[in-house]
């Protein structure tokens, strides 16, 4: 009985990420160029990026960065690469005064042959 990854989650919470308001477009452009993210709507309150073919969705704002991948095909290798890369990019672009929390979570499922 194998457990399969259903979704992977990463969240980084930081303090003093006010430069988000100045650097959001740069963050989105670099994420698009580096990892082929498709930019979603950018607002003064948050921005969204996605890689639909891998089930990946990222959100960023002045206080946190979140990353979600549904049903990863590679046991989370791409997810981990993106989590570390986006966290570094957020730190570089937004220059938060501190990172107060990093967290990973996963949801697993076990497939069965009958309902």
C-alpha cells in the first residue's frame, strides 16, 4: 500500500516586505523568465503566478510567499526547487527585515481499486 503525494505546500512569512509594492513586477518577470511561470493578476495587495502543466500556484504579498503543487509527478523535486528559488527571489526583490517562518506541508492519498 503506497501513499501518493496529493499536494505540497510551502509558506514563508516575513517582516518588513514593503518593497513588494516597488518590486512586484520585477519579481514576476524574473519568476516567469527563470521558471516559466505564467503571470496572473498583480494587485497592490498580492500577485499570483502559475505553471498549470505542473499544477503549481504561487502567491506573494508584503507579508508572505505561498507555493502549492497539486499531484506532483516527481515526488516534489520541482516543488522544492521552486520553493527555494522563489524564497531567494522574494528576499532579493523585497528585502524584508527578517524571515519569521518557513513551513512545508504535504497531503497524501492512498488509491484503492473500488469506491
